[in-house]
C-alpha cells in the first residue's frame, strides 16, 4: 500500500502523538485555537442577531413630524390627548388648513396630517409612500378621533401619496434595499480580489454601479412596478448608492489592506443596513440611531429612492450629500493608499 493512500491512523509512528505528515503539509491547528475560532464565530452570530433584531424590537414612533390644522381649542385638546395616549410619539406642526398640510406632505417635511374641522368629523392625511408603518399607525389613531360636537368616534383617512398598486404595502421596495447594500459590498470585495490597480478597481466599480442601477430598475420598476416616476432618476440613485458603498470598500482596502473588507462590512452591512429605517422610518428606531442611519449609505440611499420615486425628488438634498460624501471619501482613501502604500493595489490579486 502506498503512503499517500494510508489514513492518518495508519501513518502514525508507534509512540508518537501526531500522525506522520507528507512533505509540505501544514501542521494541524492546535485544539485551543480551533475551539477559540468556533466561539468567536458564535459571538459573531450573536452580534448579527443583535444588530438586526434589536432595532425592530425597540421600534416605536418618536417625534414623528405630523401637521395639524384646526381651531386652537381643538388642537390643544388633541395635544392633551396625545400626551396621555402616546407621549412623545408625534411632533405636531400647526398649519393653516388641509392644503398647507398636503404641501408639507408632498415636500416630505411631515409624514401626515390631522385636520380638525370646526364642524364634521376630523380627517387624517397619510403618505404610505413615505412610510407604510407610520401611515398604518396614523390610520389606527384616526379611530380614536371624533367629532367635537357629537363625540362620535372615527375619522376619514386620505392617503395623499400612496404606494403603487403593484406594491401596496411597500414590501418589494423594502426587499430591494438589502440587495443594493450587499451588491455594493460584493462589487468592492470582488474587484479588490481580482483586479490589480486601485484606479482600475475604481473604474470597474463605477461601471458596475451604473449597470446595476439599470438592472435594479428593470426588475423593481419595469417588471414588478414597485417604483414610479422617472426611471433615469431612480437608476441614478441606485448607482450612486452602490458606488458609494463599493468605492468605500476599495478605498479602505487600498489604505489598510484586507482588513478594510471587514471594516467596510461592519459599517455598510452590520450598522448601516440595520439602522437604515427602510422597512419603517428613521423615527421608528431608538432615539438617535435613526439619525445615525441616515448618515450611512444604506439609509441615505433608501430615503433618496423614496424621494425620486414617489415625491418628485423632494427632500433629496441631504441624502445626495451623504452618498456623495461617502463616494468622495472612498476616492480619497484610494488616492492615499496609492500614494503611501503603492504595493497595496496588488495585495489581494491572484
């Protein structure tokens, strides 16, 4: 029997502890290290579960901007009722009438409005395109409102900016957000492994972002009908989001090497995606975390895509600035890495 056909037990020299190894074969990992790696991976699973389960578990409306119109006495009574039933849930902004409230909704300055007419039942204006979750909360709250004169409960609900008929609950929109983040990371990681040269990676990432933008729009808008309005603008948002994520990963790799992939995944996926608020709204996340999520590409990209798809680009300034800042940061990191670590662009290439 040939030596390479023997089992480890058959290769063991009598009286020795370890089996005989062929030339060039790596020694087996010591037991403490193997167990330590397993425990570390278990800890990683715990971190992932915490990152994705904690925000929904603590989800509750907090200072959600909502317009209110009506007589001063009725508005004061509404504020008192809210303080008792849902303290801190809504941040009421007084406006003159329902038309003014609709303007604020279309401008994405408020998520909805409560109109307290001097006579007749109150009206609740929602915008499911801005957040289906908050629209549902306001619809439920409308059942507790009543006519001041009669005390009857219930009020009329109007969806000022509804979601498309093909995606009435916004589930397709929410489901498409995560692949954008993962796609941006995959582009940055793969190019870091298979393309030699930082600037070649950047050009490849930009080409991938533009092409992926149109692929996403063909699926979500042309086929599934979950997005609306100008497909060029929507494709540009997807491309900008993927480019911001992938170039950040490429820049981190250029500066610190393979560890940049882990840092990029931590920022973009673990933190950014779980705090994006795409499935609900930033105001539904624990205090402060929703605002942080809007400063990361996942949150900014989701918010911007809602603006271009459902609100004619209203309130697009901040998310565009956030995404452009991350893209620029990635380019700067790439330039720094190319200048001070000239060999880093070949570190991961085969």
